[in-house]
C-alpha cells in the first residue's frame, strides 16, 4: 500500500488482512461517540475517509508549528524539508497531545460524561470546562510545565472538536467557528431549553432534515443551539435529538434518529453527509486555539512546548560531598565542551538541568535554557563536607526526572551507594514513562582495591568501619539497564575521559544501533547494521575486556586491543572503551566479538534523523471504537497491538519497513511482528505503522525496527529500554486540578490478571502534598480488580501553574509482578480570571482616494481589562502602520487648535510597529480598571491591521482594525448579497407561478 508523497510501505499480506477482518467483525458492535479517536477507528467502522481526532490534531499542530517557524526564520525550506527537521522530540510531544485527546473517549471518568463531549444540550457547562482547560494550559506553559500543558491541551481539543460534530452548528449553515466557546465577549447563541423539541422522527440510517426548522434557522436573532443525547444517562426528553448510530440506545426514543457527524459511515453517523464540513470547522477551531496560544505565550515558548528542533537536554545529577572534586571538574569541562559545540546551531536552545545532592540535602534543582548561566552555576559548584557512605542519590534522580523533558539522557556522578533505596520503584516508573535514559558514572568500584580508593574513603570521612556490600550499587545497574543507559565504574584519574559519553549521547540526531549486556565468559558475538543515513558511529563498552575484534561487512577485521587499523580508533579508560568507526563507513552488517572478565555493556550509536517511537495498545470496547494506549507495562501472555511512528524520513528517499523483532536480554529473537502502514499518515517525515503481537513475552524484551533504505541496505533501529511484562495493571481514572488550601481525591483502578493474591501499593509525589504514601496492602481476587483513592492536601501557598507529579506503583508480594502509573496534576487558583481585555473603537478617520499612497487612515480605541487582573502588554500583529499608546485620551480634532501642553509629556506616548516585541504596560495603570487609549495610523494602501492585548492573567484579545474604506466595502458586499438573495427569490417565485 502506498502513502501519498512518500516511498513504498510494505503491502498488507493475506494473513494480516485476515486478522484485520476478524478484528472488524469482533468490534463492529462498538458504540461510537465524538469524532473517531484515532486511525484504527476507521478500520473498525469501515469509514476510511473519516477525519479522526488524531488526524485533526496532528495536522493542526504541524501546520501552526511550520507557520511559526516560517515567521521566526524566513526562507527556511520547503514544506517537506521543514517537517523532516522537526525532530523526534516534536513527534513525542504531539503524541502526548493526541494521547490525552483520545483518552477522553476511553477513560471511565470521561467517556460517558456529556460535559466532555458537548452532548445532551450540556453546552454551557461544556463551555465552562473548555475555558477552564484553556486557563490550565496557559498556567502550565507559563510555569514551564510543558508536559502538563500538553495533557490539558489534548483534553481541550477533544471537547472543542466534538462541538462541531455533535451540535447543529453545521446544519444552521454556519461556515465559521463559534468564537463564543472560548471567548465569552463574542456573540452567543442561546441553547434550546429542556422542554423545547429540537428534532423530528427519522426512520432510516441517514437522517436528512430531521432537525426542526428553528434548529436550522439562518437568521441569527432566532437561532438555537442543540446537541444530541447519547445512551441513557442523562435520559433524553421527548422530542430531543439523539446522537444516533447503530449502538446509541437513545435513538429509539422520540425523536428517533440522530444528528452526529462523527464519521462518513451512515451506520454510525446519521448526518454522515456533513462529516467533512464538521471536520473542517473542527480543524479551523483547533488551528485558532493553537494560534491564540502561540500569540499569548510567544513564538519561542510555543516551539519549546512542542520540543521543536530541540537538542537533547543536558541533565547532571551531582554528588557534591568532599570526595567529588575530580567528578565535578569533569562534569564542568564536559558541559563547557557541549555548549561550545552547540554554539551557532540552528536548533532551539536545549534544557540545562543540575540536581546536586549532599546528604541529607537534595537539590535545589537548577534549570535554565541559557548556556552561559548554566556554566556560571557549574563554576560555583563546590565539593564540600562528607558523611557516611550512602547518599540520597535516588531522590536526586527523581527530581531530575520530574523536571527534565521526555527522552532525556540523565548522567549521575557519584561514588556512593543509595541511602533511599525505597524510591527505586518510583524512579523506575518515571524513567519508563518519560522514556529517559539514566547513566551512572561511579568513581568507587567495589572490585577495585587500589590506594586511590582508600584515599577516597578517607576523604568521605565514613562514620563506620565495617565492610560495605559489593553489590551496593546493584540498584544503579538495574536502573541503567532497564532504561538503556550504562553504569560505568572508573577512577578519579579517568573520569574526565570517561565523561565523553555525556557528549556522545547528547549530540543531536543520535540513534541506537545496538544495546546489549553480556555476562558470558567465553567469546561473545554481537551484530549491528549501518545504512546510508547513519554517520559518525561510536561504540561504548563498559567493563573489562580481554579480547575485542571488530569485523566490517566486507569481512575485514581489526583486533582493537592490540593493533591500530583502518576500521576504527580505540580510546581506553578505566571501566570504558570508546571506539570511533573511521570513514568511509561501509553500509551493511558489522560484527563485534568480545571476551570479558565480568559484566559488559555494548552501546552503539550514530547520527541519523531516522528513528522511531512506539507504544502498545488494545482495542477498547466500551463506548468508542479505537486503539487505547497501554499505560505502564503490557500484560504478559496476551495479544496486543504495537504502534510505531517512524520519524525524520527524507521525502526524496524511498524507505520501507517490514517488521519489528522483540529481542530478549541477550538480544535473541523472541518474536517477529509484521508491520503494516496505518494508511493515514499525513506527513512526509513521519509514517505510522501497526503490528499485531500475538503473545506478549513474559521475559524482558526490547524492540528492533527493520526496514530498507533507498539503496537497498537493510535498516535497523533499536529501542534500548527494556519492557517487562506483568500480570497486574494500574490506571489513574482522573487527574483533577489542585486548588490551594483544598483537598483533592484521585481515583485509580488496579486489575489483577493473575491468581488471587496480596498486592502492595505505594503513592509518591514530588511536592509532598500526598496525605498518605503507603505502602498499602490489600487482597485482590483472581482476575479481580480494586478501586482506590489517594488524597492530596494542597497548601494555601502552592503556586498557580505548578505541576505535581503523582507516581503510583503496585507489586505482588508473591511474584516479581509490578506496574506503575504516572499522572500530572496542575495547581490552579480557586477563582481564576478568565475574562479577556476589550478594545472599543472611538472614532475612525478615513479619506482614502483611489490612489492609496497619497493618504492615510486612522482609528482610535479604548483598551481596558474586563476582568480584575489589569492590562499587561500590547503588540502590533498585522499592519504596516504605527500603533500609538496614550495614558489618557489623545487630543481630538476639535481640540487641536486650543493651547495645550506638550502632548508627549501630557499623554506619555509610546509607539509600536510590526515586528516590535510586546510593549509592557503592566505598570502604567494605577488600577486594574483603568483603561488605555490606542491610536493606529496607516497608509491607505494597507487597509487592515490587528493588535494583541493581554492581561496579567494571560488572557488575550485580538483587536481587529479595519479602515473605514474596508468597512464600507464589507457593508456594500453584504448589501449586494442581500439584494442578490432577494432577486433570486423573486425569480423562483416567478418561475413557480409560470409552472
């Protein structure tokens, strides 16, 4: 099957078509509500042309992102090239928004609630929720809590898009979006009362003209809004419209039928013939929200929200006790080298984050996107004091994970074992949820007995003399192993050389070609493939090697420990071997042979834009057909879908992907999964693939993607994190916002897929707001479930916009089964200001002749804040003229002849032009109710302008400034349309009388 504008994707085999058909038959009887959630919904409903929530959301984010980049940098490239450069982090961020959007159809707390879907005439309460989600998103973005912002943005998009599918907005002939949904100052259309009938009977799958005439009235002063009822809750009053579709039980109750436009299938959508119109309006509404968000928070922040062209974050977790002088010096040196190498790059500035720990203190977290400030902070970092050997290392890693973006590489410098081992499950959960890697650089190896080790112990001033356990670092090794990182035991003298792994792994466009651990005492062999897109390949090997041979695809070999050669260059440090392949690097399969003394870790990375993201999913069978992402680890021994997004594809290259292989701990093949294109990828640079895993392996495994490049070379990419399947699940049912000074309950479900047993639950948050953390023990029956709650008590001093990360971990007492769930809760003020500013025209002066460059036009306005926050800033967004701001009313034409003091001194003029940054006016007004006066003057050749005004709560208002000439043109156009309509009506009447 072929994706338009892209290379060939492997065709669907007869076997795959067989299980697709079976899946359709099995899930045909699923209810449908709202635009369909994602691509798989089209398979289940056979509505291939339907626009899903996923499709609408992805396209809108991509379009506004590219639009923003073009505004930031002109002539950046063509559309396809721009998408290729967005980066893997961008598609991960988009995936978070899409996931949150789709979850509204799957979570038990939202899927049947009419407020979340604009159902059952709950228009006013749904609008209130939309505005609350907008405020929550703004608060999160301003607090740099981007992951939380993406979650609330996805929820907002779902409800907003549902309005156009579930209401009679399209049927009323509306061709523009309903601004009042998110802008209360815009004109509103009343909602039909509970006792007002809205629909007529319809007895067929396709319902045409089943809305009562008043519901399709195009006269604005007599229009009424209505939305369809779904199911039995709430019960549908007689004469009201139903949602409709073959599994909406309310469609049998008068008025029969339905009005939803969710899909192109008449079986599921009675108004399927209006689906495209509804989807186009939903898309335009989504675009409008994104543009408002961009203009409210600024272009730079908007791009950071979606991790656009984001280089990997540099995250250090640093032990600052007295024995760590060499380690701090090495980290400082490496940070400086990375910053120097990134200078002048075209990407967005990365995140720099440092978490120090010094028993008993942990933190504070230092985070910045300014490399110079980060280096200054590193320069001020000192190694002081000492204490007993264990330190609060995992607490510091937890802080690093909660503050760093997803897909981060976290580097921990320490010489001490963890004192807070009880946090291991929490840190493991956060690592897997964020798909981050954790690498430990340890300068005290339990196997080393050198004099330097004794000196380090002396400097640490241990309070005890008993011998320490040789496996005291095992938790570090476990964490690095499951996340795809490394644990490196080295010495003070070699720490600077070993720290090159930091620079290697935080370079842009790094992909993993091989990641494997080995304990074999005999010679072991490992393979990795190089394709035409991969450059600058580096191998890292941790441990102690006694023999190490590298063989190229042409069978040329080099013994790396004993000779120099043309294949690679070896750098050897205590605990680490760094191998750089020399140019030209041959495409094809390379072979590593190694003999070791102890445990080894092999990690092979290279530069390439082609990478992938993946998740496991199951078909949901409650109220919405579609694939729902599996939260936490997948259930062992059962089938599951595997969905991949391959990113960074060159539009000019024909690349195909055939399958993924689930690899065990020794990289043995456990199962091969054939991939098929979802057929709905709308982007040149990303393609969505789906495979059917017949049985999820019980043993830990990773995912390797296999394909072919345009030159016929086999392509392979490896996800280095290990997936551990389980027989227990935990899911957060709701993530309510937190209000300072109030208590909040968060519900969760635990599902036991194994025998009856006792489970243990632990709750943790990064702010200390939880009332009880646990562990809590409870008995769950075989194949049973348990529903519980955790209680948050948010202090009155909590900062609005802050995000609290809740981590729930559950494990069985009689087996290794465990799982996790992570939720992000936003602190919002109890009564937020959601009213935007207003701008009211006072007068327009326009004397524009036919030759436009000979004259000017101007307009004067009063700008004030409708809420209680006060005005914050103004910015000219469109127009070639000059925007002038006054503290008090500007002089009128009548007063120009009178003697007045200097107007600049009296009125405090401030001028702004297109391209100027927002003008801060927050300190101009003495009170939140005091207005400002604005005058805009422009050449008659530029007949339209627009400026933005914000209040201090972040609410924004777009003020449109049409010239008098343009207003006259619009009035004349409206009159022409009216006359044309009257004339057409007279012709129809005349023709009817003749007949």
